[in-house]
C-alpha cells in the first residue's frame, strides 16, 4: 500500500507561530483537533504538502472529512486498481468515478494480450469447462475471439494486466 499523508498548517498564528503537522490517512479527527488546536470543521487550516496517489484531487482547502472520504474510496479499490491508478484515470474522470465502477471492472492480472484474455474468458466459461485444454486449443480460434472482444468491448491494457471496463 502506498504511503498516504498530508502536511496541514493552521491559518492563524499561535504564540506568533504557525502550527503544522503531518497526518497519516485516514486522519483521526480528535488527534487533528488536539495537535492543531482547531476544529476539523473550522476551515482554519490548509494542506501545504501531500504524499498521496490521488494528490491531484486534494487542494489546499480540502477538508479533513473529504480527505478521509477520498482515502476510503482509494482503499476500497483492488490492489491491481491501486497499482494502475494513474492508467485508469486516463479512462475515468476522477477517483470517485473509478470507485463507483470498481465492482464492474474485470481485471485480468496475468494477461499481456487480448489473446490471453480470450483464453482466460474461455477457461472461466462454464459452457467450455468440461472440454480439455487440448480440445480447446484445437477447435477454438483465440485470435478471432480476441478480435471480437476488442471490437465489442472496452479494454485498458497496462503493464500489469488488462482491465475490462464498463461501456
């Protein structure tokens, strides 16, 4: 799991100094309020640094509650989706859109080509499970099936596997 933390700074000076702390996510609201001396709902703080895979979605004025919600959504993604988060954002608008679709995305982690996906789909299809692997290899045209899948589906090929995406 990638490290997730933010540096939060108070807007008001206490004893002539600005207070800032690093917080790991999810942020414990009681700890936040104790360390900074301000309420999490006050808006009297800002995020000045961040170490997050979804850093583009966090801005200076993002609230603690929004940060925790983003962190929750990211942690609910499968490890394969977390690993390929940047690639998936080329298809999805933001983390929330990916989170909403996470259960309808099929991941083929060991596949390097659409032919591999075609093979894996066939192996998992109950109609063909009773056929031996030799029989499948002899009678089934994996290249044609792979072409059909590509023409009639939406796939994202990444370094660590292939994702079948919703239409």
